[in-house]
C-alpha cells in the first residue's frame, strides 16, 4: 500500500465515522441538488484553482514548492471532492485545483481552507 492509499483510507475512515447512511441509489458526497457538501456556490475548476492559487501565494517570494502527495490526497478528499461542481470539472481543472489547494493547506492549514470557502462564497 502506498502512502497516498494509506492517507485516502485514513481520511475515508474519518469521514465514515461521521457520515449518516445514504439512501439506496444516492451518490457519496452528493446532495439532492447534485452538488457536493462544501457550502459554496457552483464554480469551474479554473475559478477554484485561481482563488486557491492567489491565497496560497500571498506573501510568498519564490516559486511554489512541491507538497507531499499525502497532503494532495487530503486536499482532494476534504476540499475538492466536496465542491458542488467538482463532478463537472475536466481532469486538468481538477488537477490544478488540487495542486493549489494542497499548497494552500501546506502554507496556512485549516485557516487557508476557511479563507478559500469565504472567497468562493462571495
């Protein structure tokens, strides 16, 4: 098992411990309107990536560092997969959004995610 697979299983176990069973035929992480559970309006992956990029790079004087794969998996599972429009993004949009959200989490932790949610909700 790779580190990324282990991280995904750990995150999945956390989420499973808090989830209410879905009705038969429901898609995981999707509400009745077809969106994820993150409390933000619909947006393209490019819009989410741009917001995350701008927040992640504020006050930064260099080139973005690579973030650990486990952190990318965390950003994908807890932020990207929960966005109400994520199912409609292209593979490239999704990868770009994961990259910038992971860097945002790396630099600012949960505060960065909260700032992203606030920005996307405007």
